[in-house]
């Protein structure tokens, strides 16, 4: 069967407006029309480490923004109740503004891209967009910015997404796949805007610091921070609840070795050969993120030539995507494979040690995991350091990167055909973002009340 032409895909995208009008995306569930958000979170808790649930809710309770970060399952349930297009692409599934970071390519070039794919699945393209623009409204409110700033951020994000998608619809397939944004691209654009007076110098300076800090976030530095020498032997530092060696069984070394051997089978032969040059030294449980707290996550220290040649791998539990109950497409199994394949589909380039495994954990339960380097020159924007103009400029970058990822995982011409040139879609999405930000603030208050009454556990970090 011949592939559809660009013109046919554009027509298909326009046809999809009959299924979901562009202005219909302003529709947001009301409190009476949705499932109880705390009940959704409690259902997730059943599969999580009970010792870490208090920390999970402590992190989520910090602000409406942290609640939004930890409540991807809640938003997935709500999105399924909104007008939905039949236009599918590979979704991040948790596309908020802090899930876009710097990381190092195999050539050690620093690029910006989406970095969290725990919830990845094929689904309607607008679901990622709705979560992303909502995060800008919630973040703007969190910083005390006015409504005009929030609207400007949403508008900049969506107009850049639309223009980038139109460009991708006209580009060669490989050009779309190879497109990326590295540190030089970002600094060049910011520098020009500073010279033109559109931005203050603060954002340019802060971005330079992000890149400089990211270059220091290597396995060597992570090994120094995560370990200590005891009786002449290097081992993971005990810093509960965030980092804990003692919560693992006495045979943790054998457990880690078994994990690494099983995961190595998912790497291509030349990468297996590289991994074989490292040996396992120690392992610890590591608590990461906000929404992931309570899922099993481990960091494994390996040495190559000697202790001055470390590699730190992160094994993170992969569970069913929060989108899976609401999408028609079948998600790959095991879930570690789902995460890895989704990441490879959406990123220009991925970690050379990215892989997956299914293994029996310390508690005797078989679980899926995915593996990647820990702190592979990762760096992210400090939300509290952004002024209002900086937030809007960052929204432009996020819209560009999400369009890149969606164009790799779907049909850019179809999405471009749906979006068209009018601002009806943008105006509707802006209305949705504000309405959902209101729901998020309401949900955050419900969580605070539940904490006060002892309905949910609460155990902040020391």
C-alpha cells in the first residue's frame, strides 16, 4: 500500500476537525464530572513501596506545581473526558516544563530534549500539549506572575509548536529525525534577543550556568557524591530516605550483578562489549522525582579501569503507563521496553546505555525496569530563577522540542493540517490550561486537607 502524500495527510488532519473541533479543546472536566484525584493516587500507592508514600505526598504537597508533577495519572483520567482527536503520535505522557532537560549525546554534545518517558504511549497528540501548557500556567501562578504572563507563555509555546510542525511537514524524513537543539543554538538565540532588548541578561547568564553545571554532572562526580570509603572499601553512602544501602538485603552485590547481566542482553553487541569492561562495586536504593516516589529505583556503581573510572547506572521501575487505560493502541511489553522504545522514538539521540530488564527484586516480586546512565550531564531550568520574560522564552523552546518529538513519532503533516493557521486552537488551549490550573489548585488543597486529617501519610525529608 503506497504511503499517503503530504497533501493527503494535511487533508486527513483537516478532516479530524469534524471529530474534535479546534475550539472544543477549551473543554475541561468540572469537579463533579471527574474521578476523585486522591482515590486515583491511592490506587497507584498499592504497587509502591509503603515506606516511601509519606515522602511522595510531602513532595507533592509543596505547591500546586509539585502536585501537578506528581499527578500524571489524575490528568490522564481527566484528558480522557475531553474532546479527543484521532491524530496519534508517540506521547511523552508527562510533558510538563521540568521534564525538558539538557543531557550529553554520545559525542558529549549538550542538547536540550524531553527526558522523562515513564508514561510514554501512542495517543492523541494534543494530550501532551495540554499537560505542557497547563504546567506553564501553574508555574506562572506559582511564581506570582500575572495572567498576561501565563497567557504569553502558553501562546508562545503553542505558536512555536505549530510553526515547527509546519516546517517538519515540509522537511525530509531524516532531517526531522536529525533535528536537535544544542547549547550553542540556545545561547545564540538568547544572546541575539538580549542584544535586541527583548530579554534581560539574567536569563542568558542563568542558561550559561545551567550548561556549565550540566557538564559537571558526570558519573565521576556522582560516584564521589554517592559513595564513601569504609575499611578501605568503597560503598554507597547511607543517606535515608533518599539514598539507602542498608534497606537492601545482605546479598545486594549479587542482586546488582544479576540485574546488570540481565539488562546487558537488551544492548547491541558493541555496547555489551563496552559494559563488560566495567564491574559492579555496590548498589543502593535511590528516591527520585515527585511522581516516581515509591516506585523501585536503584543506582549501581561500577568501575572500569579502577576507582577513578566509574560508571553509575540507574535502574528505575517501569509500570503501566497512566495513559494505557485510555488509549486504543497496544503498549509494548515488558514496560521497560515500552519506556525505552518510546524514548528512542521521540529523542534525536538517546543514552548509549539505555536498556531494560525484568527481574525479581529484593522483596521476591518480579518487576520491569529500564536502565540509563545516572546524571549523564543532566541539567534543568531553575523555575524559581526565571523572571516573567524568561518563562515566556522558555515556553518557546518547549514548544519547539515537543513538536520535534511528535514529528518523529507521528505524521507532522497530519498534525499541521489539523492546527491550520487560525488561532482558534490556541485560544481554546489557553482556556483549558487556566481551567485545569484551577482544578490543580483545588486538588492540591484537597491533598493538604487529607494530610491534616491523617488520611494520607506525610513524611517530609529532614
